[in-house]
C-alpha cells in the first residue's frame, strides 16, 4: 500500500561515476525518491562488478545508513548476457519482468523506471513499454552533473573512496532527476479523437473520452472541455463556476438579459454547421421573438415587456400610457385578432414595427425573418418531414446560411451582439482548447 517500486537496469556509471565522482542514475534515483523496493537488472559485465566488490548494494546500504531510508531489493542476474545491444531481447525480457512486478502492486503503489542506466537498447526497450501504455509508471531520467555524456572508467574502481567523496552526499545536493513526460500511444490516439470531437463541436463526446485518460495528461484542458460541454447545453451556472475558477475568459456576453439569446444563437449556428436543418428551423422562434423585442426597444425606446405579465399582454398596463394605448390601436387595426390577455407573438411585433414606423431596411429584415419562421417552423414543429438546404431554399427563397446571417444581423441591430467577432466565440474556444492540449 502506497509503496514505490524502482526497476532499473544497472549501467557503467553506477553506482558512482569513476569519471566525475557523483551519483550514477540508480543511486541518484534512490537518493531522491527513496523507493521501498529496488529491482536491479544486471548484465554479464555488471554482475561481475557486483560479485567483485558488492559496489551497488554497498552504496545503497550507505545511503540507508546516512538517511534512515529502508528498502528491499532484488537482483536479476544475467551473467551469461553479452549481447547488450539487442533491442528485441530486452523488450521481451523487460515486459515479462514488469508484468510479474505489477502483480505485486495495487492502485496506490507507484512504479519508477530508470531510463538513464544501461545500454541504449535497454533504455529504448523501457521507453517503448511505457509508450505502448501497457503499464502505468513514471519514467525517470537523470542528467549528468556537467550535462554532457557520461564516460565509463572501470579500472581501479574504489567504491569506498568514491562514496566518501561523492558530492551528492552533501546537504542541499542538486536533484538531477526528471520525470519524463512520455504519453502512451493510446493516450496520443485518444487525444486525436478528442481534437476531432472538438472540431466537430461535440464537446460532450470529447469530455467523455478525456475523463477516461489519466489526469496527468488532461489537467491542462479538461476543465475547459467540461465548460464547453455545459456551455452548449446553456448551463450558465456551471459555465460561470468553472470560468471563475480557471479564468478562461471565453464567454464574451455576461449580461443576464441578452446572454441567453446570444448563446442560444451560437448553439443554432452549430446545428446549421452540422446540417441539422430540422432542429435549426425548429429552434429559431425563441430567438426571433426575443430579438424583435430588443430591436423594438432599441428602435423606439419602448420596452414591450413592461406591458406584459408572464408573457401575456396585460390590459391594465397597456391602458396606463400613450405607448400602451398605441400598441392596442396598432394591433387591433391589423389583420391579426388581438385581445389583451393573450400571449405576445412575433407576428404582432411585425405589425408594431409597421405601425410605429421604422426604416425600410429594418422592416424588410423583420418581415423576412418572420416569414421564414411562419412558413418553415410550423412544418418542422408539427410534421415528420425531411428538411435540407434545398427544401429550405425552395420554401423561403433563402438558404440556411442566408437565414442565419439575417438572424445575426437582427441581433446586431438589436444591440445583443456588439461586434461581429463575437460570432466566432466557439472557434476561439476550440483554438484555446487545442492549444492547451499541446502544452
């Protein structure tokens, strides 16, 4: 439970370099990490050194004596091993050893792999095992004191002398260990899948994949991914909670009155991009009505909601002032059947724009948007039909993209969206997500 295991091949500069008089990788990792269990893999030449002067255990025992560190060890000797440069041999050998070692570990234990000791073939085999992702472990690299390649000097090796004058024994020694970030192939593959989901604006799918990966790999971006998955669902409370904590600053509209319309329009934009035409058409009504109300207020300075209660026209409020009475007059003289107490509809707004008098460009925009909503929305809402861009164009005279552009202009004229750059909010968020995945 909560134990640290070290698997290390033993190399020519272990335990202390005869060239620079400092810790080799094996000893230095033990000095820094204090593993509970040390497994040492020894080739023929290394095992001869061990039999000659016990140098490896001598230094580990001296470290134990100086620090109070307690450890168990296992030596895997291969006195017959001469061909220390054959990658295939070590890959198969180490895979078997590590598999046996993992049978002793539980999910609270940690396995360290020393990738600085041994021959290039040995180190490469360990790295490939890590990269294939078969075993969760940490790969530890130890730099040389002078940041140059180690030289091996074996003649006249005096382990007691070297230990006595090893500068790494001094208090405040330099920690030369580094945990090498080495993503497994499965992580690399899954992160590419996450990126594809992000580019397709399928944040829930991307977040589901990310949750299955180790937190070490996703810690830079998983919170923003969760924010994106809640944003597209219009879950403003959760979005704001994450944004306050992480300061992503990727939500440009914070006004509670206009934000729902803005975010809803971004969601409709995504439906159009995915060619979900039926859902796109069905979804325009709330935006049309809200945008008309904001546009009417911006154009005439009249807040129509002042004359309603719970979405219905309030007769008492309408008769309180001249604007209210004019609203009644315009609607009663229109082709619509109007009575106080009924719901406020976008069709009524069209008549009000006409009756109160607005410029031709705005009126054409309002009339066209309402016509599209009336002709297609009812069909999409009440019939099981197939809608595509061709059908939309034939029925309305406008393509899905042209309709979206009109809706955007409507919101810009209404003052809900202050800059056209704000329509790129999801693309900006995607760029931020993918950038964080690369850090």
